[in-house]
C-alpha cells in the first residue's frame, strides 16, 4: 500500500486549520461565557480588596482602580461582544450585563460601608419622618417639595417597615444596583417593541449602560419614576391594547404624578409625540398624562404649587439661561475634575453622533423606527420648559439615553443585514465600547471623593440630630455630608457656601464674630456649626468660596474662647457657643 506523505507547507496549513477549529470551538462554548463573568468578578474584587476609599484622589474611585480591575472590565466587555455575535442565549447575554451592573453599582455599597451621595441621605430623612409620624406634612418648612410629592418616600417607608427600620440605610445603599437591574428588565421589554432582533436588543442594552453616567439611579424619586417612564413607553411602543394597557398606563402615570415633578412633563411630551405622529393609538393617552399630575398639584400639593408657582414658570422658554445654568453648575477648579466633566460630555457627543448615523442608515434602508427617533429627540424640549435647578441638561440626556443607545446599535447592526458583516460589527462594537467605557467611568465614578462619607462624618451628623432641641440652627460648611437623615424637621439649615457672596466673605474674614452672632440669635433654641471632611472637599473642588475656606473657619473656631467643641470625630467637628 502506498504511503501518503505531506509537504512541510501542507503540514503547517493543517496545523493552522486545527488551531482555528480549536479557537472557534472555544468561542462557541457556553462555558466560556460563564467563565468570563466569574473571572471578571474575581479580578475586580481582588483589585479592590485592599482599597481604602479615604485614599481617593480628585479622580474619584478611578484612583483606586488598578490593573486587575482594568483586566476585569476587558474580560467582561469581551464576554458581551462574544455573546452578541455568536448568537448566545438571552440567559448568557443577561449574565454578562448583570455582572457589569454588579461591578459598577454594587462596588460602592460594599467598599464604602456608608451610603454614598448627600441627596440620598436627605431622602432617607424623609422616609425617617414618615416612619416616625405616620404621615407627611405638606406645610413643613424644610424640604417641603418632598412632602408634597411623597409617593416614592411612602413606598420606601412601607418597604422599610416590613424589612425593619434598621435596614433603611442598607436599602438606600443597594438602591443603585437594584434600580439598574429593574432598568435592564423594563428596558428589554420596551426595546422588544422596536425590534425582534435579539442582538439588536441586547446591544442596545449594553450601550445604554455604557452611556448612562448621569447617576440618577440612587435612592430617589427620579430613579423610581424613570423605571415607570420606560414601562409606559414600552406599553405604547409594543401596542398592547385593551383595558390592560389603559389600567397599567394610568397606574404608572398616577404613581409618577405623586412622586416627581419633571418626569410627568417628559411623559406628556413623549406620549403626545407618539400619538400625534401615529406611532401609538389612543387620543386619550395625553389627557391622562395631564390630568393625573395637574390634579395632584392642585389638590394634595396645592399649598406648595401656589406658593412656588412664579418660580415654577420663571424658567419657561429660557433656553439659553437654562442651558448656561446647567453648564455653570459643572464648574470645577482642578485638572482632574475638568477631565471628569469632559469625560461624561464625551459620552454624550459620541453616543449621539453614532445614533444619528444609525438613524440615517435606517432611513436609507427604509427600516427606520420612528418611535425611537421621536423618543430620542423630544427630551431636548425639557431645556426650553424648565431649568430644574441647573440639572435640566442631565435629565434631558437621561430620558433620551435608551433611544440614543438603540439608534446607535442600529448603526452597527441594521435590521436588513441579518447576520451579514458580523466581523465588521464585532470590530465596531469593540471600538465603540473602548471609547465609551472610559468616559462612562469618568462621569459615573469621577466625583466619588466628595460622594463618599466616612463613618466618623455619619457619627457627627447623627449626634447633632439626636442631641439638638427642635427649633435649633445648624450652620453647615456645605450640604455635602450625611445631612438631614434623622429628625431633619428640627433644624433651620444654613450652608455657608450657599450664602450670598457678601455673607460668606464676611464669615471667611471674621468667622468667630459672624458665627457667634448667628448662633446667639434668640429665635433659635440652640445653635451649632458643623464642618466635615466631605464639605471641605466639595468647597475646595467647586467653590464658590476660595479653597481652604472651611479649614480656616474651623481653625478660627477652635482657637476662639467664644466657641467650644461639642464633638470631634476626626472627620467632622461640631461647635457650639460657650455662652449658650
């Protein structure tokens, strides 16, 4: 029998072919898509095992991220891309995204040990009030807007009642992770109304979580209202007909109406746009979105609405002023924080640009999803309607983000292409992920140095809340600390950095003289000055007072014979007048 011999070239070609088959088999294995998230989680927590949040620099939490964490994100992004383009099951796709959400949104809850972000503490304070009093007080002087739109806080109080009051701060700490998981579920429901292409749905979800750096996922009415907004859009886009849709839609609108102020405006704009352009049926739907919030504002919230109506309409039609207010609010004093600001803005520019390409491409292919274009564009009207405390640009991007993500995904996987061009789509997705992820991390994590509060700061704030008599004056360096989370109605709050310039300038020039006069005011039962580490970080980074102002005020009060230290926890100091 004749022996068969191979040339050296043929042998090498066979070896290359064998390697390709091995690589292809590995990539096609479900085990790989299970192993990558596990490896990613392991590397991420190993990288942060010895991290100290007190050591964060002006780069925020990014300053604690090392090579292991970078490798973790690379592996996870690779898992997402491989799962997308080999047509993995939705369970495996969900595993990749849930792991990403765990890395990003569970890390602060585990690493810090305290609730992040000052506004989250204030929201805890409203829940604490409801738990103590069993009701709300629409006429209260401190934070009345929350007591007039209490839906979120009442629901949170009910949840806390069943979970145990001692778990309120734990619930609030894990709220970002929980809300993002719910966003994943609800947004998938909504996107399935735009396309049945599984890859397009999950690529849109991946892009959404890469571009949504705004940070409105914390323990807040906006986070809950956002979920319900997406659910309403899903009901309309999917065309669920009959009384089920009307009932659910009305229920969601009502909950939003009693919980938040800007989301009902956006909901009315979106629903009216979809109905007017015949993307959904139901002439009565815009009416529902008007009746519920207006009825609440003119009945239960009537005192607040009438007292603040001039302020509510003052920014209407002020496009340039509202835009400038949002941009000026992001002013910073150091290079790192400037990069953080522009990192977030770069995400907006890049994602919106790719989305426009997607719209153009689908229009040419006659596969344009008009609903997605409408819901991406209409949030821009918010900037004309309200300034919303200097945050309207962020909120407009927040509402547009899911549909920016969808339209961006269509730029990579246009519906008519099917599976054609998989290699090109894979490469573009990898490149876009590499561009968006750093900007997202800068925008979302870049301010964590001021968002993190030490246990010592919490202890000082808690001491004041428990020891001060009702009707006391609390002078704060700024509001960036664990504020108003317990017995918050007992105080009149005066943050120094929010005083007019002539006022804070006088304090910086003569701390003991001005503050002793304030604290000796007989209108207040007691008077306290509270200065913390996180207040100093915020003022030094953003102003308006000169850097080091709070440190110099604290030093002057320590030296003054007129003041004594009521409590000093190391990261926070409470001063009182000796004479009182």
